[in-house]
């Protein structure tokens, strides 16, 4: 079932979800068979009701109960957004730092390693780390998410970072090390940044959002790290031009 975003039913179910009115939501699900698996949108972009429940900025009233009601009615916890990317509701919850809803989705069978994210077609953890949604990022780790080098660096996971350099078959490239150094600064992880700098990371690489590692640390308010980076010869993107 495809429901146009302007249709009265779309407005009604969206309002019930966004206000946490699970009684009204249950009535709508009962009155309209197939609503739980419906998509709201148009011929180019569609989202499921679970995507509406996890849409930015998240943290909706009674979010976990809403998610549970939708899944109990037949919603696919791993359904994909259709449009410019293929994110699942778990990606969206992670991007909003909405830990209770993230937990509810995982408890109901969401795939913690689902690909399709806006960040490199990656997992929910990739979204959480890239967008600085640290509570969800760390909860995903607690719940068993795998990490890439850049994700481990941003989260200060020293053992995971070191394991990559100890690998005989999967040692990081120079580009990987530099990207991880940038992400360590994004995450405020001075110890990891130092470790990666000593392994050849380019502290003045202009990376994501056209920022250097120094810019990334400054943007996130990591002032002690900014001072340390300056001592290592780090420059801003403007200074590097």
C-alpha cells in the first residue's frame, strides 16, 4: 500500500506516531488492514511507518511503544527507505541518538549490521559516528556492532585500532590511517590521534565537510585536543589553502 503524503490517512497516522498516541495508532491499524506495511510518499521517495517513528529529530513520546505496536501489527523492522539511500529505521534512530528506540528496534530483530546508510552505504554505527551521535554509537558497540578503523578511532576503542595494525592480512592503508586520524579528532580522542599520527596519518588532510582534523576537533568543542594538534603542526583548512 502506497499512501500519498497529502492523504488524510497519512496525516492521521503520522500525527498518532509523532504524538505517541498508541491508542489512536492501534485504531488506525485495525481499521486499515495493511497499514502497518504501508509506505508513505510518492513514486520517487517512500518511507515506512517505522521510518516516521524514527525520523529526525527522534525522541518522540512513547517511541518504543510505538515501534512495538507497529511491529506487532506486521511492520518490517528492517524495511528500507526508498530514494537517495536505503536506510533502515535503525539507521534513523542511530542518527537521532535515540537510544530507547534503538534498543526497541534491536530487541525486535533489527539488523545491527544493515548496510544502506548515507555514510558510505554503511551501517547504523557509521551514521551514529559520522553525525556525532555518541550515545547510540556506544550502545551499538555494547550490542555487538562491528567497527571499521575510522569508527573505532572516533570512539576511542584503542584495542580495536591496535588490532588492525597487528593484522597480517588487513593492515590499514595510508589513506585509512589518515581518515581514522581525522575521525579520532572528530570524536575527541587525543590518545588515538597520537597513535595514528605516529603511524603516518596526515594531520592536515582536508577531509569530510572540507575540514581538517583541527577544524573537526574545534567544531566539536574539543579544546584541549585543538591545543595539542596545534603543537603537532596542525592547520585549519583555511590555513592550508
